[in-house]
């Protein structure tokens, strides 16, 4: 009997974090090699609600719906309004950096790099923002 060449599906281990925090530094990154991409920083809150701790995530925005939502919220971020979101981040890893200015200049800091997969809710200055439905985003991307 001969052996059949059957393609095995790729398998992955996923590392996801879900939480809420403030959306900051929405920007388009233009690398020397490869296409430009949308990125942001999220100051995630955790711990006691009266005095929460902040953990920063520097994210490449990967989810199609997340890209549409962040672009919708970008003007509010640039206007320095407080944009609070629920999120899901995947594949995050810590990365060291050195502060270039400010009180901590020369000190080493840590930021978590990851991919923003999903935005579950958004508030601008405490007011809930209506987010586009998944179906509407899917229809928009297939029509383009």
C-alpha cells in the first residue's frame, strides 16, 4: 500500500489577555520594509478599583473590526479626550527600552508588545460610543 500525503493543519498556542484601559498614541507605522500598519498604546487598568495599577501595551492593530473602531476613536485620542476601551490582545511579550526624556531619562522601562485583536466597548469622556457591528465591518471590507 502507498502512503497518502495528507496535509496536517497548523496548530498554535494562543496567548490572549482581556481587559479595559485607556487608548493612547494611535498612529500609522511606516516600516522600512513591509506595508504600513495601524498601532496604538493601551494603558490597561487592573487591581483595586479605587487605586488601580496600570500596565502598558504597545499594539499593532490586527483585527479588522478593531482597526475600524480605533480609526473611529483616533480623533478623540488626538483631541486628548479620555478614551476608555475594552480589549483583547494576543501574542504579547515584554520588551525593554530606555527612557529618552522626562524625569526617568536614562532609566530602563518595560512595555508589553502585542496585537490588538478586538475592541469590545468604548467610552469617550465617560460617554458610551456605539461601535460598528461585526457584520457591517465584514460587508464593508468585502465590498472594498
